[in-house]
C-alpha cells in the first residue's frame, strides 16, 4: 500500500480498503525504520494520528474532504507549522515553534492530509546537497536500493555504510521521505532548483510552480523574488492533485495572482504531433555527464519520433545566469536574515554587554558558515558604492534572462526540455570535497534561470544510470502554463516508465507492517 | 530619510537672514496665536548676533524639513494589527509586526488613499506607479532589521505648500510657498524604552508598522518661525483631510530639520539634522538656536559637522546625538514581496475594474474636503472678518467649529460673534489654559447670550457679567442668569430719570464742575448712574437724561 501513488491510495481510502489510521501507522513505522536516512527533523506522530482519526471519522460518515483526505504528507522544515518546531535546520531557529501555519500547510490540512513531520534540508535552504544543516546530512534512499547495490556489488548497509549518496538539495529530506515511501507527497521549496535537484537524484517528480501561483506566506524565505513552494511526488498526476489544492490567490501574499485558478487535472495526451519542444543549446555544457546527455537526446528523439516538432533554441544569456543568481540571491539573503537578531524569537546568546554585542554573537552562533558567507556577500553587493555595479546590473541581466525565455516561447515553443542536473547523485564523501558555493553553482546550473524568470518547471525521472541511480530531465513551460507543462510531463512519464525504487531490504524489515496489507496486489514494482 | 539632494535641488528664493530677522522681530506682536503659548517664541530675542556688523557679511540660513505624519487608520500599513495610542505594551502586534519568519506585507488601502489625498492637497504630482524599498539598519525596535519605505519612486512628488505670515507694523499678511519634494509611505518603528538602572532596553512593538507619510520639504525656509508656521499649516491640512491626527504630543507628527547657514551668493554650508522636535514651539526654538550656533561657530573660526543633533528642551539647545556614530549605509533594496503600487486616473482606469481593487486618483480628488486656506478665504468673504481672525479661528483646535455653531444659532451680527469668540471666549480659555473642547460654555449658551445682547435685552456690560456667570455655573441658561441677577436692561425711563436726579443731588460738586465749563465731568456722573443700575442701563440714554436735567433749572 505504501508503494502506491497518492491517487491510488486515495481510491483505496475511498473504497475502505485501508483506513487513514492504518496508513498513518504504517508510514510512522517506516519513518522509524528509515530514521538513518535523516529525512525528518521532527516527526509529528501524535498530531498525525489525531488527524488520521478525524479523517477516519469523515470517511465513516461518507464526508471525505477530497483526494488528500487521510493521505500522509511531509513538509520541509522551512514552512511554518502551528505548534510544530520549525528550524530551517539552523541553530538560529532551534526551538522556534511558529504560532501560525504557512498557507500551503493550512491548505493541505484543510483537505484532510496527515502531516507526518518536518523534513531535513540545508540550513535555511542554502545548498544543493542537503548536507549543510545542523541536523546532519540526508541519505539518499537509492543508496540502499537493490538497483544500486547490485551494480556496486556491495554488502548491506549495516556492515558498510560509508558510501551512501547525497539526495541533492536543499529539499533533500522531502525527497528522501517520498522516495522511501514514508509519505505520498511532500512540500519542498525551490529557489534555484531546490525541489527539482533532489527530485532528480531521488527519482521523483519535483515540480516548481510558476512564481505567483502558490502562496509563499509562511515559507521562511531564502530569496523572496524567486522562492516558490515545490511539490515532490512519485508521479505527475499526484503532483497535479497537490497543485490543485495549493494553487490560488492568497490575500496574505501580495505576489500571488488574482483571479480564479483552473483545475489542474491532467488529460492523457495521445497525440504530441502539435507540440513544439525546444532544446536550448546553451544547456549542452562540457560538464554534462555523457549518460545524462545521451538520455536527453533520446528524450528529444522520442518526441520527434512521436511526431512532435523538436527544435534547437537559444537562450543567449544563460552563461551569465549563475553569477547573476548569486548576486541577487545573496543580496536578498542578507536582507531576509537581518530579522534573526535574537530579540523576538530563536536563538539568543548569553552575551548582554550591549545590544550590538548580543546581535553579533547571536548571529555568529546561530548561522553556519554558508549562511554567514552569503550574508556577507549580499551586504557587500548592497553597499551604496557597489549597488549600481552589482545589484542593479544583476537585475538587468535577470530581465535579459527572463526575456530569453519569453522570446523562445513566443517563437512557438511549447515546452523546453533540458537536463535537471549534470549527473546522478554522488556519494557524500565525494560531495563534501567541494565547498557549498562551488557545489551550488554547479548543481543549480540548469535550474536557477527558471527561478529568475518565474517559470514553471518539473523534473521527470527518466532512467537509471549505469550505476543504477536515477537521472531526471527537466521540462520548462511558459509562465502560468503549469497545467500544459504537467500534461506534457505526464505523457513523457508514461513513455519512459521509470523503474520503481526497490527497497525490499528496507521493506523486509518492515514485514510486520506490510503483512497487514489488505490488497493482494501489493508490490513496490508497479510498472 | 536623509535628503542628499537637498542642496542640488535648491533653486528657490532665499531669504537673507537679516531680512527674516526683521520679519521675526516685527512679529513679536503678531496676533497669530497658532498654538497655545506659541507667542512666547516670537517674544524670544531671536538671532541677536547675526545683525551684520559694519563690514561683516550677512548670514543666510537655509532650513529644510522632513515631517513624519502617522496615518490615521484603523490598522497598520502592512498588517491587520490595530492602531491605537497608549495601549498596553505589545498588545497591538501582529506576526508580521514582530517579523516572524515567513510573514509577508499586505498593503493597507486606507494608507494609500491617505497618501494620495495628502499629495493632492499639497499640489503634488501623484505617481501612478510607485515602489517600495527596504532600508536596513539594526535597532532593537526595528524587528525585521529593515524598514519598508519608498526610496526610489515615492507615491507623490513635486508639490508645494503655501503659508502666510504677517510682517510689518500693519501686520501685513504675506503668502510664501515651500516646495514639497516628495511624500512617501513607510513603516513606523517600535519604541525602545531604556531602563538605565538595570541596563536593559524594553521594546514595545505597538507602533511598529504603523503607516507614516514622510513629507520632505525643499530647503526653502529661513528661520524657526517660518518652519513652525509651515508645520502648523501642514498639521491643519492633515487634520482637515483626516489623513493624520497630527498630534505632536502623541508623536503623530514628528519633524526633523536640516539646517545650514552660508553667505548669500556663496555655496550652501554644511548642514546638521536636528531631531527630537516634539512640539511646534520647540521646533522654532531649536532651529533658531541651531542657526545661531552655526553662525557663532563659523564666526569664531570653527566648522560645522554634518551630524545629527537632538534638541534638549530643558536646556533650550541642540546637542550632538551619540548613538549615530559613523555613517550608516542603509543598503537599500527593492522590497520583493510587494508588487509595484499602481494607481489610476479616469483616463488610465481599466474598463470594468473592480473599484475595490483599484484606486482612482480622480475619485479621491473629488472627495477632498475644504482645505484650511479655502476655509479662511470663505470666512473672510462670508463674515467680513479680518484675515488674521480667520487664522486664529483655524489655529485653535475646535474654535472654528465652535464659532460656526454659535453663528448658526444666533441672530447677532457675525462681527459681534467674531469679537466675542476671539476676545471674550478665547480670553477665558487661555486664562485657564483650557482647550475649546474643555470649555464650560457651549456654543448654544453663547448664542443665546448674544441674542439677548442683539435684542437689547441686556447691555454689553451686563453681557460680560452673564458670560462670567455662565463660565462659573455651566448649564444655567443665560436668560435665567439675567433674571436672577436682575441684569436686564433698565427699560423704565421714569425710574432712570429718578436715579439720575438722585445722583445729581448727591454730587453737587461734580454738577458744579460740569456747569463750570468742564463737560467731561459728565462722564463721572454717567459712571455713577451706571453703577447704581448695576450696568443695566445704556450709557447713551443716561447721558441724554443727565444732559437734559443739567440744562434745566433745578426745581
């Protein structure tokens, strides 16, 4: 049952084949079992069981709230949750319990979803590995998959656990949680690729909606002008269900668009001959692994062979994108982090000789090097003497980058097809050879431009690498054409038939849980 | 906001210091009374040192103002928290005001309308697109570490404000204009309360996030009194519009002054910023002190530092502020959580726009109330009063309304009403240091009293007595006082003749004086008769009877 998609389990709940409480308990057991993945910072067991109980009552009365009623979900620990600690994986917010729910969290709860817990991330979502948070790195469930282990011919994890892989980040906890079947959907956040990157490494759908489609109220910001709540699921239809719940104007977020939001239910495409797929030539970089490159070109061939028009397009300002992103990102970070001063909430140091000394020590103790480094650069860029040369210039470049996309879409391209990451997930020990800044610059290369342009984009897992690890490709659509984008993604998903992660080893350990399955067709391989 | 462009933008008329000084001196007898106790400013010996010595160059002072007016609205600029003065500390604080992570600003429509109204009243150009910026600095009462303001593109620019001052022995009214550089919407900060004893700072966030209008004036002013007059006029405009209560004592109107001195024709001097000006009187005092200080400093070979100074109202001088050491770099940045603020006029309004979603400048223009200058012109025209009387009526809080209520209810001549309201009524108030709203005499009582006077039921002298009685025993109708105190005009001519006769009989010496060729001595007799009637008889009538009796042979 846990291996199913959200849509399937939702049907099972409606048919009474499983109850919300059973489902909740199974997920909690699996969370416990997979604790070593470090996917969750906080497991909200008690609250989840209460929510399950309430959901169960609704089902018994035939008053289900909809597709999400009784569905276990997880939320990245940078979304505010009433009564549940929200840390951003930082000392600064350890012990901080928000008095309000982020709008997206509230919407999930209002639909009857069960909040299993808060997932791990890089501190304040600054990173691309989910390795730089105070609660330690997140381990990629694929490290323990049959597919990967067989290729590596390695022993089970208990005996040798030194070569585990990173999840990517910064929403690595959410990706691991969904990938390891501890929930059916999870919220991530995406500022430069933080949802799509771990989705690619964990073999999931990772969706970044158009900027302004989904409320940021309650999402602890990294870069306000680029942040969006992201959705991680195991199939495109599940993403569409969750998006349907989350999308829409929020009076508490002035950057959300007014007006009614259409349903995001996705038609099943049978004919792609009217589609035009753009392949941005600037995304073919030397660092791209041959395997990813070959899958990218196979994907293009697939569209071509099915009658779609596939054409090479140019996004000429792509090469300036990552530098531009760095300036804008750090500047907003410097500003957004100013509120963490130890006065109203969060960490406060013991120094009280002066307010200034208290600020300085609190911030030094509260933030890690990555955050402090970004604050420092950002403040440098915002200095009066530098503002024109850096911030203003970066804003202009951002406009050019956004215009690149507009021009391409105006030229008749429906969606762009690109890699999501340069290569598959790397082992942790390899990843930490480079510093966070270098890693982020490499890992965000295909993803951050989309954030600067505010466009919707989605990672679709395509195939396993020779090592047995997921590789994903990214589809990018015009602003507010999220449904069209997901429709194309769904067609592609059906064509590629990405294999389900085989975590039998883990699942065997959970045999007691799985023994209660009511359905005979339980299988984690449901291709 | 600092105004680095103050100097570059300066091109208006300059008033040399000497000229202004003369103006200010003459105004020691000004009847402006723009605020209670205000006249003491004019009585200060101002700028004694800048009277140019022979051969010395004159000094000219250049004064610019930045005025923060708290917007009168139920909720804060970007949050739903209530705005109220003197509420318990930290009782009016939303999650956004406390800068809880993840909270976002939501612009308050009422504050935008207030800014547009104020901009229109100050003849500004209203920008149909304006932007919000973050201004960063660390301070305990600024929870987010930045203030949201409008640095790059404010909501209103390029306006002007006319104000009148009286100069010369004739109190000739002249009208001047100060240019309004811009009006911007911004957040107020919280309040820090320093407990020195326990070396603690307590923070109250009730005020944090309250909407402010920052009105930046070009440096077109040249002395404290001009500045004070401008601020008073702005205060009246804001109050007339209802966009701010503009009460300085409650901090709803805060003024910072940029002051510099130079020799006319030479580049402007280094300026200082004077803060902590919490009354109009102190504003004038502080500016004049600062001008004086800068002149003495320069004349003694010193130099002026570009610094922030605070006015110490106890010592009556400005002192450097210590907590602003070093230059702040505010690291301005666009506020990413607020889209550009778009306003419309009748030509740009999108068809079918929901009036709840858009702000139409032209519609706001139509709802503008009568502005103080218009009110004054109307009063002069409608009631034939002197311009200075119209100023007094507006400057005293509530006096105009009082006056209009009296006018409405009485048949007395408007001039009579003006005189009674401005002299008698205001005199009593001032003597007891009361506001109009605290007056024991309501407009209706004064109206009734003036009616009695108008119908000659009582004499002027008796009316004064009735008024005094009204003041002492509030609520008693004037007519009742008249009858109880027997203050009604003595209508019985025979009785009056009797009294006159008796007076003549009782003062033969005075009668002899009159008859002996001193006609003025009759006044003494009139006075005696009036006294005997307790002021209830008309002096003219008494005189007439006395003259008749004196000229007729004694019986």
